[in-house]
């Protein structure tokens, strides 16, 4: 990737007493180094991409510490890396986006948790849940429960999060359980500060490598009959050890309050929202001093039953605030109280919505209900009035807008090489009829939004080709599977291509070869253009993806016989090759590679180069597309094939015409799609391409002047 | 202290520098000695989706709090946000519709600029939301608001909108930070500091000098110079029609010649005469004539490759392009035009019998699955040959009237005019509705053909079917007009037909491609 993390890398090197300023996920990264981590791995994905990106770029510094960093090919690979801590007392950390990443890693995680670890292992999962999330909505909690892993959900404050990382390692070593730390989206992107400590060099590392492997021990294998013993150990030894550590080190925080009849138990990650909600109710100040006793669970698995029952003692009512479904924590607390024959009333999902994010408003609504029952003397009228006022404001606007305001989902970047392919696909379907399209995870899933509204299913990252295996046989037309190069290497090569070849499937696969895993933040992969080629390129404007043919060679090596590569911006050619793949006599796997470098990365690459050329007075050609406003028909067919943010509308300057005309605004990178679409779809003849030549050659200048003279004679006003 | 920290919600689009703005604000707070926290939902925001950032700052300095820090909220609470700043008008309205700002507490600073959403852009005629309505929504949910064009200021000073937003925040005094501290932080940032500071200053000045909190969103009203109305118009038509007819007259003289423009006026005479017969209470001030005046002129000046060549070879056009691409005087600019004339374009200029033969030949070819014959050109119009070619092509207009297309168009527009005239006898509003269907006629090639098909079908279906009352017919026409513009596949149109109790149009024959599939 072309983004530089110079500042972030500097803050990773802060020493004891210095103040760290930055985002939550970077604080966690620093905390790993302060905890003496020996190896780090993971797979990129919001909201935790930064952890790995910064680490990968900080390789030189990490080398001095002896920390090994690995950009893994998927989450399963990352989880398997933690196996190092089964035999050796070294600390490891891996990261990914959850729930999806944890799903992919599940096999390795189960096999890691069974024998257990002796070196602390920490999995930093970005809990992609609620507002801003981009994946299926499920709880990571389930994995902690089923595989017996620690689950840390820290109160979102940087120093506390950093402290909890250090505790997580100690806890993992005390209990032999792998630890997971779930960080919600906003916590990852929260900017704050903490006082740094020195980074610790791992005792065993590449600088101090082990001479001999550990002795053979069957008990360390996730293999029968050891697995039966592991299952029992989890319950008889590991859980009690973890619970002891949690109690001894006060990992869960108990805040006293004067309303001793009631209490709230909450996940650590929701603490800040709770304090603000209680403040709105008038029962807490903004510093966190609450009238209601609180038990903040910074460790949500395992719970410590005696801590819960002790907190519940002498309380008439308890309110469990837990996010998402199923309500695992509430169920466990209910069991604990029931076993103790507690008379405390337990509230939770009866007062909160069973599904979805628990934001401040949801929490306030729940608190009002709780206080009405448990603390009737408390005046909740002002809060109820405020909640009602908000609802009224919303309703008034909803009525006024007639319907919903149009959504603004993310879309392809300006000049994205994937947009033209979907334009071609739209045109191809006009000829061959509508297709069943198996979509995938990646930037190309933005084609599910308007104007393309394309794709029937998304079964996971790299799963598109595999997901058509059941559809194809029952469909008269061929099915198209779409995959990015990120998805191809993550999973698609094996689950899709290999399986289709082995079974001799009549399948069509379209691979976007843009050179990066762009949707996760343009990380490099094995088919990314080489750094040396990038710096040696004379014309840096060219897409450089063609210089790396790992995907093509892999496919050929695997036995793909029908393989065509088309440049993504050649819309007519792409349409024709799509039609060919969908109608050819060849009945095996047909692969089309749409080649075109990720525009984000290309721009980052060429912008400094162009600036440098201009500074030195060198010739630079800038391309911009435009629309002749008096020729544009105002039927917006071009928009339905593009959706580019720079191709938009303006009022019709012609007083006779009423419909707005198309216009290309600043920001156009001259990708060429407008012109390609104009020809391929036979749109109106209003598009033009302008090449602005800065610092032209003298001959160019002369020709231009001569033309001007001639034009003055024959050109009408 | 039990008062909440000061809260600011930033609404922006991905890639606009919301992250930079947030970091600037956090740095300003730190340098000024206040504790602050920010969070965001960036997601995949670099790709132009809507996104928000949230910042909280303590009311007092860290020193006066003795190091005690409030528990900052990670998300805004509806109704208790102190300020909202937004770089786009719809996003401001969205924020309002989510209930975040409240009339007793919130200051809203919003850009008046719009970045149109895809559904707004893909609509067949005009799907844009009204900025006036959006501004009204905003005005009602806050204690005070400033609306101005942040993007224009950013463009003017060659900076990102984030710098302009920072200036507006600084000037609004929602945070207790001195102006110099904001400027200091911008200066310390690596790139483009001077441009950012200029944008900052411009926004500062606008907020500080805002007398009326609202910058009225100007509706672009096209004023028509009523300097000299042609006597043929001023003497024979009611005054309300003069400006439009004058425009139309000039357009048609430019398009073809004076005789053609006179033909237009003759046709308009028929409409005006018909509408004059409508009862006085139903005349609607020549509403139908006004509609016909506009759409008949546009139809008569139908777009074809000759007209395009003419428009693209004018000097004015070149100046417009140079301005649009921001070329400086020392730059050399090359212009390539995308044209793709096909056989129907050629046939349009041939005599009727030849044209029909040619079109039938083409029809047979495409029926066999072949691509329609067309010549994709990237014409270098900045060159001498390119310009000459366009001039030669535009000269073909002198034989336009003898061609097949001309005759076809005239015949179809007469059908529409007849329908309007006939409706005038029945009901003024009905005539008006049919006249408005002229809006469907626009564009080139298939777009143009689809528009004509829809128009003629609408006229026919409405006249052939019996509706209970004339108001139902008017309603049906309006619905069909809307559906015809809504999508280009005709699905919406057919659905509307069915909803009206009519049958959908018969399926058009289309070549089928068989896909072999061995298993």
C-alpha cells in the first residue's frame, strides 16, 4: 500500500512516561509491544486493519525488538500461527474482523483451545456490529463459549484498554486459555491518550532462538484420546484458574452507589454509553459517579458466579445490559442466581430489544422501564419527555419527506476499474438475458447498490464460485460468479476454482485483478505489482497489475483451459468476452480476468510523481471528461451505467428544456469510462475527452497556435 | 461539574477529510489544555458513502479539573448535541431526521452544496430533492443555523472542505479555543497549509458576518430577455406566450431556417385557437399552449448528428470546454468527441423508400444476432480536419427536410398536436396533461424512439379506453408520464398500465441467444 504510517510508527516507539496520542486500535498495538509480544499476525478488515498495517510497515523497528510480523493469507492461517504458544512460553497476537474472521478461523481456534496455551495468546477482534458494520450481525461471544476462550470487553478508555491487554496475557497464561479482546467500531477509532511504558523485548525470539524443540507430548495434541482430557481440563482447571485471576486482579469493576436496592451489570464496552445515559436520567455525574451500583464486566467470559451473586446480594432488582442476541450473559447470571435461590428480580432483554446495537437511546429507553419498576420514586419524566421529543422530531421530518431520504451507501471510487466491468455486465445481460450472479465480499459488492443492483447472493469472502455449484444445475442459463483478487487468495482458489475443476463444472468466474485487497484498505497480496517495478516504471500512469501474473499462472497450473484477460476499462471488449463466456461451446470452467489497478492506489502512486514533474516544468498531460450541455439529452442513461460521483447533474442552462443535464465535475480522473460507455451503449454524443497539456513541447505549442488562426476563419460563434 | 462535555457531530462524505478535521480539533483541544475525545464510523468511507464523526470536549481546562476526566460518550445522543457541522445538505437533513439536533440546544452549520445520490441522478427526467425543502427541515430542528456553500469556498481557495469546516467551527465559538490555536494546528499539518488557512479564514468571515442565519437557496430562474419579440409573435399571440415563443422561434431559425420557425408559429396558432375555445374558467391562462410551446419547439428541433456537429463546432463551445477543464492560457488542450453514428442516422437523410430498404436490411441483420451497424468515432475536434469534418456534416442540415426522419417526426408530432387540440374541446386540464407528455420526446437513437413510442401509446390507450370521469383520465396520463420517465426498461410503465386496469404492452420481438449447456 502507498499510505505511510510514519507518525503511527513513531508513537509505537514511545518510552516510559511519554504520552501516547492516537486511536484506540493503535493504542492496542502499542500495548502488545509493551506486553512483550513475540509474534503478530492477522488478516486485514475494518475496524482493526490499522493494527496489522502499522505493524507491517514498522517491520524494521520490530526487527530490533525481535518481534515477528506476518500478513496472513486468511484468518485461519492467523489463528494457526497461535499454535506456537502451545509448546513455548512466547506471547502472540493476531487480529481480524469479527464475526466473519472468527468464522474462518474457527477450526484452528478450536484446535488451539483444546490443548491450551502456555504462552499468552491474544486475538484482537474488531467487533463489526451495529452502526457502520459491514458484515452479518452475530456475536463473537459464541466462539468464546464453545471453545472455552477468554473474552475481554474493555471499558473504552485508552489507559484501561492498554492495561487490559497486559492483563489478557497474564490471564491467558494463568488459565492456559487463549484470550479474545473484542473492540467495537467506535472504540477502535476513538482518539485519546495514555501514558506509555517501555516496549518489552520477547525473551524467546529470532534474536534468542530456541536450540531444541519441545519434548514430544501427546497431551499437547488436539487428537484423541487427549481431546477427551482437554474437554475436562477446560472445566476443572482452566476456568477456575481464570476466575481466580479475574477476582484477584479486580478485572471487573464494582462501583458502589447509594441506591443499594438496585444494580446494573454491563459489558465493559458499553460503560461510557451507560454513564451518559444515567447522567441524562439524573443519577450519575459526568465523571462516572453513579447513584446506581454498577458491575462492569471487562471480562465477559468466563463470568465469576460468586462475584455476581455477591453483587446481587440484598438487591431487589438487577438490570443486565447486554448487546446482541442470544443474551448469553443474562442466561448465565440467571442460572447463577437461581442456583443460589436468590430473590433478586432479574431484568435484561425484557426491557431491551433482543437484537441490535445498544446505543444511548436504546439504553435510556431500557433504563426508564427499569427505574419505573425498580425505583418508582425516581422521577423519569424529564428523560421520557426528551425521548418523546426526539421521536416527535423524527416523525415530523418523516412526514415532511413523504418517504425516506435517499440513502447514500458507499460506492466505487472515482475512476475505479470495477465500475466499467459492471457497466459491461449490464450491457451483456441486455443481449444474453438476465443472469444469476453469485456475488462476493470486496469492493465489487458495491455493485449491489444502485445503479447496478447486481448480485443474488453473498456467501462469504471468496465463496462466490463455490456458492453457484447448487444453482448452476437447475438454471437454464450459465451462472456468473464474481470474485476479487483478495477473495481469490483468501479462499476462492481452493473452495471455488479447485472444486469447479475437479467436478468438471460448467461455470463462469470473473476475477477483479486490481492488485490489492482494496476493500480492507488496499493491503498488498501475492499478486500485487512489485515495488521495484512500480518505482522503475517510466510512465507511471499505466496500470501496473499486468506486471504480476501470479493469478494467471496459478490458474493455468491448476488446469484452467479457458482463461481470458481483458482490461477493465475496455467496456465493449469486456461485454463481448462476457457474452462469449456465457455462450461458448466450451463446457468447463471459464475464467475472465478484469485487469485494472485499484484507482486509490494508482492515484497515491502517481500524484507525487506528477507534482514533481510539474515542479520541474516537465510536460504533463491531464485528462478530464466533459459533457456538452447543449447536446446532452437529459435522460441520464449515462448515469445508469456509471454512478461515478463526478458524473452528476446540473440545472439545464437551456431555458426551453426542463430536465437537468449531465455534467462532469472536478475530481474526474479521466478514467475513460464515460467515453467507453458512450460508444459501447450508444449513448448520446455529448461526451468529450479533453487532454490538457501543461508545459507543452514547443512544436505542440506552435501547432496549437496555427490551428487557432485557422479556426478563427472557419468557426462560427 | 455535572454538565456534559461540549459535543460536536460532523457529517461528511467519505474522502472529504472528516478524519483530518477530527484530528485537527483534537489537537486544538490538547494545545489549548482541554481534554477531548473523538470517535468515528469511517467504515469504507473513502468510497463516498455518508459518514459521521463525533467529538466531545470538556468545558473546563484539564488544569482546573485537577486531572479528573469526564467519561466521554462514544456516540452522539439524540437531542443533546451542541453543534452539527455538515459538508452536504442532504446529510444535514439526514442527521436531523435521525433526531440528533434539537431546537433548544443545537447549532447547525451546513454546506448548501449537494452531492447528488445515485437514485437522484438515474431518474429519467428530474429526480433531485429540493434544496429549499431540505433547508426548511434543517431550520426547524435547531436553535440557530448557518447554511453556505462550503464546497465553493474550498474550490475557490484550492483546499479541502475540511479546512472550511474548521474555520466555521472556530468562528461559531462552540469550543472555548482561541482562533490562533486553530490556525497553529493547520499550519503544523504537512501539506497545503496556506490554502487550508485561506479556506479557514473565508469560512470564519462568513460565520462572523452572518446577519441572516440562512443563506436563501437560490432557485435558478431563467430570465428571458424580452428585449425584442418578433412581430409575428407579439401581434398574433397572447402576451403570456411571448417569451417562450420568442425563444422557440430563435431556436428553430438557428436549427433550420426562418420558414421552419414560421411553420412552428402556424402550429402554435392552432393550439392557441383551440384553447381559446375552452371555457373562460377553464382556460388556465393558456396552460396547454405554454406546455406545447416548449415541447413542440424541442421536438421540431430534434437532435440528430447534424445538429450535434453544428453545436460541437462552435467557438463558444470551445471556450466552455476550456473553462470546464480549467486550462490556463499556456496549456495546450486537445478535445476528442465521442460520436457513434449508426445506419438509422444515415437513413434519416435518405428518401423514404431507400431509407426503409436500408432499415429493413439492418433489422434482418440484428435479428440474426449481429451487432447493429455503427461507426464509433473519437473525433479530434481540435484539429483542422476534425473541425472541417464537423462543418461539412453540419451543412447537411440544408437537405434535412427531404429526408425520411424529418417526415416521420412531423407526422408523429402532428398526432400529438391533434390529440391536444381534440382534448381542448373536452377539458382544458386534459389538454394540458397530454401537452405535458411532450416531455418524453428527447435524446437520440433508442432513447428517442422509446420516448416517441411511450407518447403515442399513452395518447392511444387513453383515447381508446373508457374512463369514468375526465379527472380519472388526467390522472392516468400523469401516472403514465411519470412511469415512462422512471425507468428505461418499460417495467414501471407496464406496471402502471396494469394498475390502471389496462393490459401491459405486447412483448416486443427480440433476438434470442441460445446458450449451450452440456450439463
